[in-house]
C-alpha cells in the first residue's frame, strides 16, 4: 500500500463522514462560546493586574 493510496482512502473516508454530519453542532452557539471566552480572558486579565502590583 503506497502513501498516495492511503491518502486517497482517508480522503474518501472523511468525505463520507462529512456528508452525514456536516461538522456543525446545533448545541454550540458561537456567540455564547465567544462571549464566555471573552469574559474568562477579562477575568484572567483582572486577576493578573491585581497580583502584579509594585509594592
């Protein structure tokens, strides 16, 4: 089995799986995910600035 044959078989397998599911999940809201990540990053920034004071 050559590398090109293996790659071709993997591409065909991925194409068959992608046709059924499409890669999108209805339960993942991009606005909620992005907003949650933004809030977590702001919280981490706030904690870092509180702990990084010059004394």
